[in-house]
């Protein structure tokens, strides 16, 4: 069993780069966003799942619970890739 790569934010070139690099090497990629609007990286052929979660800033507790529930449902612990500073700040604040 391998860990899934969870990309937080597919609406920026960093997310697209991570999806392409990992996905093209056979790593299972999952993008998590708070909206589908503007998430051009979610259209990558290397993305396996695209999930819509509560907003990380407007609904912090719900977003954290979404991530925890997702992780609990996996066979191996997923690896988070925050693709924008606000996601890094969220992780820093909640951990």
C-alpha cells in the first residue's frame, strides 16, 4: 500500500506541477479545493481524485475534520502538499 498525495489547492501552477510530477511517476494524486471554479490543475490527466471541502479559512474546523476523515478512510497515511501560503498557515495553526 502506498500513500496518496493530497494536493491542497489545484488553482495555481504549483498544484499543477505537483500533480504532473507525482502522477506521471505513478503516485496516486488527490486535489482538495473549496470550489471547482478556477481549478485548472484538476483537469490534469495525472489527477485521480478531485474533492471539494469546506473553505480552509471560513470553516476551519470543518476543513480540518474533512482532512482527518479523509485520512482515516485511507489504507496508508496520505501526504499533504499545501500549494499556497494560506494552506501552510492553516496547517501551522492547527497542528
